[in-house]
């Protein structure tokens, strides 16, 4: 087991992956450096073409891995994980940890054998999600809702803005009003952004529904990778949080990320064109 300070590069299309960063802060040794890169210039990823996303993710991470030399890269985005993990692992020698919808976990927890997955539209439509069901939950009915609005609402919630219950109830209705939806007893979060709406989900959903947020299990997997890695042979630079485009409310974002240990937000120079 290696106890020297490690370095993690966390990547997401927006600020949703900061929910996983919060879990990393609680899980990893305090001297771990956690860099964060948000490709907000192309947010949300769930609405983009797969080939375009794969090329863009590889290009962005190529530059950052070379510069930061992380011990592990965390793809803190379900959409990016479902389409790009294999190409990334083939391209780079650095270990990668991804985030995928917690289908296996939901199958273990559900007593009714009917569970829901709340995801982005991109994750919901990709074959990867059904492949997870076939592999780990073939005896369950899986009801999926690909929500376009929730990622935006989650980013607003992270910044401390008030979110109307009606907006969340409208999305939850797609799960619980679907055929067999009344039997859902477990819902897995299939987008890292949704961490910031978890309290509202639990409060507004039917009673006794278990909500599964994979942030902590993912953080624990990152810890295992760090513990097994060779000792670092580099000088440690300060942590960085970078975006690929200016945020709509820089002041609010600076305040919010300060709570997670980032002193400032930088805009990545020479980021890959979003066009």
C-alpha cells in the first residue's frame, strides 16, 4: 500500500463531478491533490454526438495528463464514461476510473424487482445502459428517464440558487407515472450532477424509495487505485480547477468551489474548440 501523496485528475462536462470530488475529499488522505477539469464549453454532454465527444475528451485529457501527471484520472461523467473509457484506456497508460449508472447496485437493493434510473438523455439512449441491465439485472424491470433539465437544475443548486419543487416533480413523474412505475422502490442516479438534487429527490418521491448515489463507491475505487500505484516521482504543484469556457456566474462559482478547497477557477488556455 502506498501512502505518499497522490494526484487525481477529475473530469466532467460541467460541475456535477464536484459531487464526486466532495466524496474524494472525505475518502482520500488529506494530502491528496485533486485537480478538476470541466468541459463546460460543450455542456451538456448528453446532447452531443458520440464521435465528436470521444475525440474532444481524448484531446483535452491528452494535454492535461501530460501537464499534471496524475496517478489516476476520474471520468466523473456518466455520458463520457459510457462512450470514452475504452478509447482512453487504449490511448493512455494512466489508470482511469469511470462513473456508470448503478444498475448492479439497484438490482441488489430492490425488493420489488422494479427500479428506476434517472439519467441524461444521452446516457438513457445508449446501448450501454441496457447492456448493464442484461449483465446484472436481467431479473428486474428497469425504468429509465433521460432528463434534459435536471443537469441544469443541479448546477444551479450547487451555486446556491433556489430550485422550484415543481420542476423536479415534473421529471420524477416520468419515472413513477410510467407503466409499473408505482412498483419502483429504488432509483439509481445516472448522472453525477444529480448529487446536488439528492435531498429534493428523496423529499419529493414516494415514501420508502431508496436513492442510490454512486459518488462514494466511485471515490472508494479511486482510493484503491491510489493505494496500489507505484510511488510518485514528481514535484507536486498546487491543485487546479479549470473550465473550458467562462462560467455564467463567476462570483457564485468561486464561492461554491471554495467550499471544496479550490481557491480559484481558471479558464483553460488553448482549450479544444467547441465548434
